[in-house]
């Protein structure tokens, strides 16, 4: 069987798109490489779980964050795949190594989407309301925030540290305002680098 | 015919806006700006005392415990389904602002909300958390005039607007 034909069959087999004749054609290859079945099962599992967690039409939550993580994972996979392959590897086997990348990245996407879906579902709201700390982000360097649930007060509190005091001359009730960004109200530090 | 067209033209904006479900109110956000101090501030004379509920709650919070609490201002704003909205608890001032948008469907016990605190027109903090009905969230603000500004946030049902 020609290498190009093997690749085509493998790709379509992974996506459950083979017809009966093609299936018989591929069987010959699978008998030579039985480990391919395990890899296909792994691929199918990730695909099924992704469909369960993520329904088409929904917006991906935290899209920017997700995309950056995904790009990083792909880059890492590419670096791994750029290492010299064993000389014995054939063309279709080389191609097949690329299946490892989507499977790995798919698993990461699954974990991420599962987490966000759990976090945004109504049941998870109960869990979060029951005691999980919120996500807090302070973009200004030198300013930190932490959360405290004060159950006996029936309240939750976010404490912000590092915030410079307003000058006493500032008349909030009269609507007066601070001069500009460099005045005394905030301690300016370098931006955090993530 | 011309009358029909003119009428349709006039009605079109309201029809379009009526279709924008993103502007639906999923809840209300009540915000309050409090000033806590250990001495009755003469500089803030005429400012009303904070409601008893705030005093009772804050007196149990280590770090925000003061002998006097005054209410500098309050604001109630809708939480829209798809849009960011702003609250200005100190009316006429841009020094303390809150921006917010929902992060989930409202549930029986609350709503997951993205909330940002802006101080002196700069974003200081962003939180994503579940706000529960009947449970205040307090945020410690800047020190000022020997005391401290405290921002209070509470989730209200849409029908609580008039209360």
C-alpha cells in the first residue's frame, strides 16, 4: 500500500469516516501495527468527551486565555516532534506521530473546558458560593487582594493592600477629583509580568 | 403609503432595541460607599450614618472594624445579560467606580459576576465570584481623612428596584 494512501486511510479511520471497503483495506495495515488501535481509541475518547463538555454554538469561556494555552501546548508539541526521528520510521509512521499532538492538546482542551463548564454551571455556583474563593486579579504592581468569608457577619470581604490613601484635601462629596495618574493616590510600580 | 413608511421608520429603532436580549436585566447590583473611622469626622459633617445592618456586619470584620460608619453614597444599577454596566456609589465623583457583567445565568442563590473596582480612573482589582442574594460583599478601599473608604456590593432581584 502506498504511503499517501495509508495516510489518507489512517486520517479517515481516526474520524470514523471509512466505508466498508476502505475498512478492509486498512485491516492489512492494522495487522502489521496493532498498537494503532489503542491510539485510535484514545483519540476517539478525547473527541467524545470534548463533545459532551462543549456543545457547538457556545462561546468559549476565557477565549484569550484558552487560546494562549493552546498555542503554547502546540508549540511544545512541535518542539518535541522536531527531535530527529529514528531512521527506521516510515512516511506514514512519521505522519502518525502528529496524531499525538492533537490527542494531547485535545486532552488539555477537555480539561480546560470541563473546568470552566463546571465552574459556570448552576451546580458549581452552589459549590463556589459555599466556600470557594473567588478569582482575584490586581493589575497594578504593588497592589494585592485577598478574600475572606466572614460567616458570622453574613458577609464576604475583599481586602486590597497597597492602595495609597486619598489626600485629606480631596472632597469626595463635592465631586472633586484627583489630578492625574501620577499623583499620590496610587503607588506606581512596574506592571506585573505573567 | 407614505404614512406607513414614516411610521415604520419611526418604530424601527424601538423594534431593533426590543430584540436585543443582551440588554435584559438579569439582576440588580446595589452598591454603597461607606466611610469607617474611629472618631466622628467633622470634615464629613452632614453625612448620614450608615444603616445598622452595615454597622453590625462590619463590626465583625477584623480589618474593617471602626467605631463610626457613614454612608457617603449609594447606587443601584441593572446587571445586563451581555453588556458591561457601571455603578458610581459616590454620585458626581469618578474616584470610586465599579464595572460589572454577569459570568453565568442567575441561579436561586446568586449570580457569578465579573466585578472590577476602579479607583481614580484606574482598574485596581478584578474579581470573578458568585454573589449571593442577601449577602453583602465588602471591598476595602483607600484610607482617607483618618478613616477608610469601604465599598459594599449586594445582589438584588430585578423586582427589588423600587424597594
